[in-house]
């Protein structure tokens, strides 16, 4: 009677398959950590927006403009029927009211943004107080008034658009043609012109004074996230400075800018030819003029928040966890000391806890300090645990060196913004190539176990 042969699976191969699926299973707690991070990040963004609404929103400064109301006389043809039934053409004189909006000939704006920190609970928001100085002049204000029009000189006004008028702290100077203007809230121009919110006042200027009107405006306002200036002059010159180290310019980019550890300065020189509207327009003609089509602005960018850094770190989590568990597996093979599945599980969950600990600490202390504490809280216990499990201090030191290398790589990736993906990919490939070199001479011998007959006699199995 022939002997039955039974080949038992290699325990190390089974362990390798277990590690592969266990690493994928650890995605579940990693997804939980990601969910917590996204929830906290959403709460952070909501808090920042609420602080911004209360302190002052992103400000857009538009103007100033001069508004000239007038009554225009025009003629219309009408047809009527006389007593004999003949159609008669009648030309009637009619009147309609309209307003001419005149934009400045020259507009120079200087803005100094002073940053402040506002706190709500554990969250911080960077806001600013802006000091604005605006100079320039208007030229030939009445040159585009239609003929046969009666100008309402007493109603000629000047308007300045400000997005969040409640954040206007004080007006030090609002001088037109050498006279201070008495101001009131609102511009009266309507939403189609993007300057419906702001301030305005009667100009009180005579006819002969409307040829050339210089102006000088100084005011202080609050805001958050950024500021936008509209180049409504024929010749525009803007200058913005701040101690903010992370500006992000948008719209028309500055001609010159300097960014360093002291903050930034930026200069714009913008011509009226870059926009798609003239130096004047009429309100009553139903024109839909988009004054914001040309704009120059700067967003006060906060950089990568600690929430985004934790999210980015968790994306590499499964790869780093797999490499750490693979190292434990190699220690087991080379040391011929079997490691239990539970011990692999403890190491795996310890590596996952790094991300939750990092999130918890980063909300209260700096990200660098939180990262160092979290990494130490994982590296030291896991290394001691490996040394105890394998009964070999060398393997504990090896795990210590490996984890330091892994978390150093992860930290370098998080500090890079433009080349994070490329750097992370290259470093991970480098680690894999190193593992290939280390394991090239490792052999796994399959054991064959044979069954004997019922009488217990062993015979050689023949093919």
C-alpha cells in the first residue's frame, strides 16, 4: 500500500501573508483617525470664518467715484388721429433723470496691514487692521454729460466702496478739493457696480471747480484673509506692506514684490487699458458693468495647518506601517525566534496611535514639538518591545534606527509643499531597494511532513 504524502505550509510564508492582510486591515483605524482629523479641520475652518465675520471680512476697496445726477431733456415722436381721421405726427419734449459716474484720473493707494491674533477656545485666527491712504484727482467731471441736461449741483456726491462697512474703525481724512466731506453710510449705487456698500457724501462743488478735483483719504479698517483693490483710475499705483510672511497674490500680479522674514511689500502700476470699462458710465442706462473684472489683491495665506499636515502624514501611514512590520518579520526570520500574531498586532496599533497622538498634541503646542513627542512615544516603546520579544538587544536597536529613519523621512515630506510627493516616492523606493539588498541571501526551506501507515512504519515516498 502506497504512503500518503502531506505537505505542510511554510509558517513563515503564512506569517508574511498575515502581515500583508493585517497591514491592509490597519487601514480601518487609519480611516478613523482621518475622520477625526477632517472633523476637527472642519470645526477649525468654521471657527476661523466666524472670527472673520465678527472682526472683519476680506475687504475690497473700490473708488472713490463722483456721482453727478442730472435731468436730461429728450424728444419722442408720437402719432395721433385728428377729427377727420388723419394720422398726425407729434414731437413731444420729455425729461428723465439719470446719474453719471466718473472715475478718478489718477489713483494712488498705500495700505499698511498690521496683523493680530484672535483666539476662540483652542483655535487661533490671524486678522489684520489696515491703515489706508488714498490720493489722486478727477478731471473734467462734466465733459460727458449729455446736451440739454440740467445738472443738480447740490446733489453731486462722492462715494467709496468698502465690502465690510461694519469693520470701518475711523476716518481720519476725507478731503475733496481742499474741503472735508460730511459722510453717511451707503453709496447709493446699487449691487451691479460692486460698490453698493461703503460711504458717501455731498461734494458741494460749483461748476467752475469741476475741472480738476484732487482728493486725499485716510481711514482705518479691520479685515481678515486678504484685501482687494480695484484699479478704477486711469493711472493706478498701489502699494501694500505687511509683516505677514505667507502672502498669496491674485488678480493682477504686482510689478515688484519683496518677501522675507520681516513680511512683504508689493507694488502695482496698472493702466486703464487692462480693464473692459471706460472712465465713466451712466447708472440709468441699465449697464451691467463688472468693476471687479480687473483687481489686484493679496491673500494672507496661513500656510499648511497642522490638520492638513496630519492628513498628509496619514496618507503615507499604510506604507510606513508595512515597512515597520516587515522589519519585525525580518528580525523573526534572521533570529529564528518566532513572533506571535498578537505581538505583530500590538506593534501595528502602536504605529497607528502615532497619528492620533500627533493630532491631539498639535492642537495645543507647535507642530514640530508635537511631532517630536509623538514620534518618541512610539519609537522608544516599540524598540524596547522588539528587543524584549526577540531576546536580542541588536534587533531592538535596529528597530530604533529604522523607526527614526521612517519618521525623519515623513517629517521631511511634510515640510515640503511643492516636492512632497516626489520626495516621498523616491525615499520609499530607496527603502525598498535597501530591503531587497538585505534579503537577497535569505532562504526559506519548506518542510515536508509525511504520513505513515497505520502500523507506524515509515517508508520513502517515491514518485
